[in-house]
C-alpha cells in the first residue's frame, strides 16, 4: 500500500537563528560594545557584529584582513562558556514552545509548531513570542523564518536578518524564492555559483526555467536533481528530534607563520585528547579517523583511515591520527599548513561493540576513564601529555550535545 504524505496547509516549520551569536553575547554583556564593530577572535574572526559586517568583515576571515577593512573594530577573546550558557537558555525557550525541536547548531534550530494553533496562535504569533522571549529573557536578537518546508524556512530567516521575522505564506513560495540569487539554495557554494553564472543563471527562477536535464549537464547529476527540486520549493523532510551526530570533529586555525612538525603533532595530540573524551562522554565509538588540512594557498585536502574495530580509546585514535599526519607531511612541507582538523566518523553506540576476551593485560580503557574523571573534577588541563605542557591549543567552540 502506498502512503501519500500530505502537504502542510500552513507555514508551521520555523527556523530560528540567533544573530551574530558570539558578537551579540559580547555586546549584551559589555554595554560599551553596543553599536560598535566587534570581532570575536584575533587570529581568525569567529564572529563579527553587524556593525563590522557592514564594512565587509565575514567569518572565518583572517584577523589582519578584518582589521584592514575595519580599523576601529574592537577585538575580544572568545568566551565559550558564556556562549554555551546563552545557547542553553535559548533552547529552553524553544523546548518550552514546542516538543518538536531539531537543533542544527548552538545558535539555530528548526521548530515544528503544527497543531499549536488553539494553544499558541498562528505560526506568526508563535514566532513573535519566541523573538520577544529571547530578547527579554536572554537579551539577544534572533531572526525567525517560517514556511511549509525546512529549506524555505531557513531561506526566510536568512532573508529576514538581522533581528527580523519573515513567514512565507502558503501559495507564495515560488514568488518569494525565484527572485533570489542562486547562492540562497543549499548546496550552492562559490564553485557551483560560478558554474551557474557561466551558464547565464543568476536567480533561482532562472535555474528552475533551465530544467533538470540542462542543469545536470552543468553541475552534475546528483547536484542538478537536488538543486532543481529546491528551485521548485520541494523539500519533504520533517523536523527530527533526538537525531544523533554522524560524526564529531574539531579543528585549529594555525595562521600563516611557519610550523614545525613537532608543532603540528602537538596540535593533533591536543585535538585527539578532546575528541576522545567527547566520544566517551556521549557513549559512542568510531571506525574512521579523518584528517583535514588547509594549505597556505587556501586549498584543502583530506586523508582518512578506517580502524579494524570501532573504538573510543584515545591511544588507538591517536595512533591513527599521527599516522595520517606523517603520511601528509611531504605535501605540508611543500605547501605549508594554515589549518588542521580531525573528524571521527562511522559512529555507533558504545553498546554495539563486540566484546573480546581479555587475553592480554591492557589498561588503556581504565586510563582513559581516570583521565576523564580528573579533567571533569579539576579542569581540562589538570592532567595532560608532556608534549602539550606550556602550549595552548585553543578552546573548543560551543556545540550541541553529541
């Protein structure tokens, strides 16, 4: 039996997105920063206030480029604990509004408010209430977009920024979407946008008129099918709750100064230490370790290695990450390195590990658990590896639970 999914009659999917989140928290907590251009992060801009964005500053722009565009900008160090606390307060408001909340990052989420009409009013009323509560209870500006699909709700919030509210009424989707530039479509980055411009396509409407067959010839089969569907406002995905990450990762921007092999290895060690703890805290295991590199010419490369068995052990992940770095060192020596990152993919729940008989004495798991407990109690750097003594490898950016 074929089950038809009914199209929503109302724009009951909301996309709520905090405006310039890190910078807004800094301006909230320090009144002297309000109305002034603010940059969070010195070496690389993690966030810029709208006053700085008006001068052309974007993230993740190198700090020296941002300061050249905006010489009077105030540069502040990131305070990730403050950002996480603000995020928790905002998500409490989301969950108090509807039980169907899908977090995308610490500063944005989809909310399904269908069925709340008798309790909370129209989607526009609900979005208005969310914005007022976030402003009054958390002290931050937030933009909310609404539509009958997740894709259009996100586009609406982007168009409605900053500090706005935009609901795309049912039946007006194509009239709203087609005049927009093609870069508004999910999956259109600089490379794809350039290909489309070369083909004479500037707007979403022109892309829709092009037809799927012609579009696939320009951007490829999969991308063409995906973009053509979006150009017709077709996006059947539901707002999902309880969805777990398919990967976890972390990266460090290193700047353009020369880095020794020892510096790069120490950075990898620091990242693995933190990712291993995150993995165990989430009670998950990984099968694949992915090394991500950005070179001095801004090109990127990835290297990956799949383990024989899924694991959450720091020593096994460390050995794999070090091996990937060693394999990549020839190209790093040739092209330099401005960013290094690691991702742990092919995640599974810890309970799904196939247990093995302990023929060999191995205390690595107990060591990891003890290290985690000490860091939880006495701080992240209370116990560390010798290679990391005296080095600061940056803080982890706020993120949703793993």
